[in-house]
C-alpha cells in the first residue's frame, strides 16, 4: 500500500495530466490522494517542495532504469543505457527536461535559488550535468577496463537523439542503437573520447564533467 507521500506524488502527476503546473492547486492534489491538505503541507512544505519532490522522483526512476540496463551483458551495456535514455525521455517529460535543461511549458521547474532547500524541504533535483555524470559513473563502474570511452560516447549519442529525435518512436530508437553500435565498433578500448565535455543544450552545464552528486514519470504532453 503506498505511503501518504507516494500517494500525494502520484496525485500531483495526475493533476499535471489535467493542466499546466501553474494551475495545479494543493487542495486538489490532497483531494486526489485522499488525504488532508495539512498532510500535504506536512510532507512537502510548499508547492515548490512538491515540485522538487516530483522532479527528484523522476531522476531516481531514470537512474534506477540505468541500473537495470547495466545488468545486460558487458558488450551491450552502452547500447542498453542509450536505448533506455531515449525511451525514458520520450515517455516522461520530466526526465527529458532533467536531461536536457529544456523545460516545456506547463512543467514544474526546480528551485535552485540560494536558500530554496529550506523553503521546499529537500535538496533540489540534479542539474543536467550532474545527472549525466551520475549515469557516466555508473556505466564506468560496471564496464570492463578501457570501456569508459565507449560508455561516454553512448551517452553523448543518446542525448543527441533525445534533443533531436527522428520522426517516429521506433525510428528514434533504431537511430540511437545504430549510432551507438557504430561508435562502439570504431572506438578502441581505452581510447579517449574526442571533443569537449558534453553540455546539456541551453543550460551552460557541463554534462559529463565535474563531481558526482546524489540525485533526487511523466508522459510528454
């Protein structure tokens, strides 16, 4: 049985299905979850706190999927992570925004202002660069020695397919897999990845450099 917190987050996502985040009211979320409004405020403090929790849960769900993809046989792990990244971003607009830094109209946004943690009751969700670094570190930790370069290339290519998808879901998936497999064939074991660190489009955040930080579904509309 879901906890009150889980029920409230699920209710917030249902409310988001019915309209943009700016129109979602705390009382409506509490009613959908079948709890009192006071319970909602006790859990999240503010509407900003509820938004931050939604985004952290989306990041956690994406990273859990990365971990599942990394149970694939060693040669297939970069492709499995790339395919999961493309599919997760397509299925969940919050994941896409967290990965790219592009926030579609109507989505809740992270509050990264100084002191916001005290107002929202929790850490902000990871920025694009932080999230991608967490993925890269997970891939490198389970990959054979010398395969870190291929893992990073896979992540770069997956993100490119997220930002500029090929028309048609299957076409985008196929394109991502084709790019990753072609890159894996040409990248030698232990070869350094060419080019500057990946930057999430529009954010100015370095995508695959910098320290790792702990990270925290929404269908695209």
